[in-house]
């Protein structure tokens, strides 16, 4: 039996030829799927490197010919035509940063996602600890509240949240981008489940040593929870870096507070024919950080994103 | 066992935030849904059930429900089906399974808004890569397909602006984006099925792959499927990014893509009709909460029987 356990679940012993046929068909199907999945990524990266004319005529292959072309906007500014010749790749990416304050948008994205994650941890961790490891009156009721709140998607109550924030004058601030996400009921639930598995002896020993409950959370529980926290962090950062709905609602005019998706949306709003290249460059820049991080640490990312499945 | 009251400080912030950020808004939405409130007005009139009556009688909202349920009805079965199919194929591969897993998961990671803008571009009627690729198939055997031959004669569809195609195209992008997520959940489910069950099934006479699937794989994936279906429903109910990116005004050709989240956004944020927006919010919450409760009930029932 032990020899069997490492065998794949569907081993068919009907000769190598037949085996490789089914295998080939499977690969063919999966490759077709992969091509369809990759089409928009191909379009995005490829067009971010092409000149307007190559985009309009759909030529130039993946990288474009990278021939110099005339930047009409530069000519309009009164420069000589010879000085306005640009390489498509360089033109697209520099325009992406020059036409809109893309760096600022990226910075906003970083500030917002990291603040959200930090506050979620500060709020959720002590609560999860108290729910898992302390005995007190009302604990079951609070846990029931957590379970009930798991039912509520924050996007669905965006409208009343928006009204509340505008009543206290907080729309168009960083606070508006962060506040609704400060409480992660899911984070509490997840951490509580995790802490339940931590042996009581560990905590008792810490108490014997005279540690306060407060320092037990941050010095004993937090280190044991690093893997779970990492997974939760990936889950949280991906969700909020990519979020478009909530920023769209609370950031109405102030461009200084735009997150990356809002910046891209604004770009699209006033894109004319010549600006498809820079727009695709912007899209590439916004999508790349998470994709690269994902490719580097795939298993952790998949774990984090599918955390909700572990309930 | 008398302890400090440390727990109060530990749970108080969380309880406070849960109440203020999650529960109070539901109350506010519930109350506002019976008024004609709008931001900036000093007061609001109590209008009773008028908002709900409108939602269930006006054709605009009929279109909203049709668009939402069409979207959910297309995206959920396809993301679940393709997710399961991809997971089964990948799981049975001897080599290269990780590459497919990585590729299929990419859309889950990418900002949907950015990818929607790219898709819009790829689906552009004249310079888009999709129609120009399809046009290359003209004159080949594909013309045996009536639809293809007709498209070659005239033009290939305006995927996003033709009201016969718009909702399906948006749903396609939803499937494109979502099935990798389900695939990963199913892969986790598949690896947790004990091998012995397959041997046992084989001894019981389950010779074909289909028999084994029916007898072992599918029942064992039950809990995964319940979860995958629920989360796919909730996610597709909340579709917004693609719709707003393609149709910033009005919800698509003849409002055929006027999904609920977009309706809330349009009514409440763009038009400042908070009352009607709140009513849609309440109906929306009703759907989503019912789904999750149904899921929990299904899971718990299984647990009791097992």
C-alpha cells in the first residue's frame, strides 16, 4: 500500500502511447485556456511598448518596431520637429508618469493599503485573543456578533457609510479611504481560529513569568501567528490595492488622493487616440507590483487569497 | 480565576467598530429607504414603501434585476464549472501543472479595473485584437458556422456597445477573472481526498474515470462546492468595476448591463437620490445575507450527517 500512495489518483496502465495521448489532449485544452487568459495581459504589455500608428494598424508584433515617431504634443508646444522624435517605449512610460502624478497615486495606494492592514491587525488581534484564550462574561455573544458581521460585505453598505462620512466631513480624505476597512471581521474570525490551536501552556508560562495580557498578545501570540498573519496580509493588501468601488465613491474631486485604479480611470476618461500607449503603460505599472510579488511567492499568495476558503 | 479586566480593552475597539461601521449603516439604510432623503437637504419626507414600490414596478429596475441575475446566472455556473474542470485537468497532469495554475490565477491578482480597460481595448471594433483575429478566420472552414459567415460579410459584433452582446461580454470578463480563484479552491479540495477511496471505488467496480468522479470526487468535493458557489454568487452580485469602466453613464446599451451595485452608485452618488439608493442597498443585502445563511445551513447539515 505504501508504494501506491505516491501514485497520482487516476493512473491508467494501458501502455505508454495511450497514456500520452490523453496527456496531450489535456495539455492542448489547458494551453488554449491559458492563451485566452493571457490575451489581455499580452495586449496590455505589448501596446504599452508601441507607437500610436502601430496600435492603430495593429502591427509591430509583441515589442513594436521601436522606430522613432513624432510627438505632436511636443511640436504643438513650439519645439522643432527634429527635437520631438521619441521612442515609443520610452514615450509611453514617461508620458504615463508625466501626464498624471502616477507616482503620487502609487504612493497613495501604498499608504492606504498598509494603513488598512496595520489597523486591522491592531484591532483584530487583541479581540481574537480575548475570544480564543480568555474567559469572560459575554464572550459567546461577542463571537455571535462576529459571525453575524461576517455576513455583511462592506461594499454593499457603501452608501450609508458614505452618508455618515460626508456628515462628519470626511469625504475626500485618507481617513475616508481607510475607515470602513479598519474592522476586518474575517480577520478576527481567522485569528481566533488560529489562536484556538495555540496551547494554553504557552500562555500560562508567559503569565508565570509575569507578562501582562497585553504583552502576551504582542510578544507571544503575534510571533506564533506570523504565517496566518502573512496570508491575511496578502489577502488584505491585494483586495485594497485593487479596490475601485470604494475610492470611486469617497474621492470625488481631489486628485491628490487618487489611488492607482482611480488614476487609471481618470486617464481613460480623457484619453484620445494618441494616448492608448501611455494608458496601457499606466495599466501595466499598476498591475505589475502584485503580479511580480505573486510570481515570486506563489504558494503564499494562493494561500492568502483563498484564505476565505478555509473557514 | 479572577482575572484583570484586560479583555474589555481587547474587545472594545472591535465591538465599537463592528457596530459603527457594519451595523449602524444597515440601520441607516433601512430607515432612509423609507424616505426621499438627499444629501444637502435639511430634512427628508417619509414616503413609506414608495421607493420599494418603484423598484418593483418601474421598467428601469426590472432591467436592473434582469441584468444582475443574468450576470450572476452566467458567471456563477461558468466560473464554478471551469474552475472545477481546470482543477481536475491540472490535478491529473504528470508535469507542468504549476505553470497552468500560475497562469489561470493571474487575473485574480490583477486590478479588475485595469484589466477592464485593457479588455475594452482588445474588444475595440476596428483596432481591437479580438475582432481582427476573428477576421483572419474568414474564408476558412469556420464560415460553415452561420454566425461566423454573417459576421464576415458584414462586421464582427460591437461586443460592448451592441445590446445583444453587452451583458454576455461583461459576463465573459467576469468568468475570465474569477474561475482561477475557484480552480485553486477545488485543487485544495482535490488534494484532501484520500487515495484509498479511489481504490475502494475501483474494487466496487467503478472502472471508468466518470464512474470514479461520480462515486468519489464529486461527493467528496461537496463542501468545497457549497463554498465555491456561495462565494462566486456574492462576488458576482457585487460586480461594478467592469460596468463602470465600460459604461460610466447609464449602465450600457438600453440599460442591459445596469447591475445593482452600479444602480446604487448611479442613483445615490451620481444623482443624490439617497432614498432609492438605500432601498436597493437593503434588497441587495437581503440577497447576499440569504445566500450566506443558506451556505452555512448546507454546511452544518453536512457536518451533522457526517
